[in-house]
């Protein structure tokens, strides 16, 4: 009887989660934006580690999905303290005046697999708002060790700093690339109807299993 109950829950559990629209909250501790830019004859890289926001996913009609994300510019880390201070200064990002980068999606064009596509939206950076488009992929869905339900996402994009008025007022500006390569990795936790994190009932015993991942 117990074995039948557990088996039934495993089969039924994913169906409960596939509501028309699933709401997720970005997990700040497991999300980051890696970036790199040309510097003279090499490249400099770093990361923004403070990302918050919401993700709404419609698995059956992925084009109806949405994302809203905010990056705290002060979470920048280029692995060199003096360089961090320079990038955050008025000469480049002017983080004191423009503390956040904000992205709001406006359109999703889904691929046939319903797990990837092209996302378009408005990015506000350095006080300027521009429309950008980029490919994205849903990496999967799964229970975590705390019985919360997660989604993983990945995106790749290239930004031109000149599009956002970021010139870098130094005599060596032309030795720093205009194109910034960004790799975005997000984990988000499913929300319940009341706005808290959805959690598998404690009376239900199911091992965290890769078979619950939808890839």
C-alpha cells in the first residue's frame, strides 16, 4: 500500500505543478551574471552576484512566459578591488547614481522543444533603456533538498556599452572593447498561491530524483 502511494505521488506530483502559469522567485544565492570584455590584447572578466526578480513560465505556451530581473550594480566583482572601484565610479557605470540594472521581458518566441527560444525586453542600464533580444534555455525543473521546486535558466547576450552611454572617459577608452559578453544563469523557486515558497507537504516522502527534472 505504501509503495503504491509513493508511486502514485511521483506520477501525480509533476502534473500538479504544471499550472497554466507557474510563478517563480529568483534565488539570489544561486543566480549570477558573468561578463567579459576585451582589454588591450586580452580579456577582463567578472560577475554580478546580486540578482532578484520573478519568472512566470507557461510550459504549454512558452511564448506567454515573462521575466522581471534586477541586478544590483554594486555586486560587481572583477576579482581586483582597484578595478572594481574604477568600474563603479562615475567614469564608467556611475553606480552611485545608477544603482540597478533592470530587465523586463516583452516577448518570447519559443522553439519547438518548448524549453528554449528568443526573449525580447527592455533593459535599463546607466540611466538609459534599450530593447534587447537574446537566446535563452530552460535547463530543467526539479525538487531541491528542502522540498521546494526549482527552475534553472541560462541566457547568452552581447551588450554594447556605447548603447547605454558608457564611454569610459579615459585616454585609453579605445583599448577597452565596446561589446560586453554576458552569460546569465538563474535558479528560481516556485511560489504558492499565497506568495510564499511552494513546498512538498512534509508528510509526503519522495527522494529528490533527477527523474523529476523536465528537460
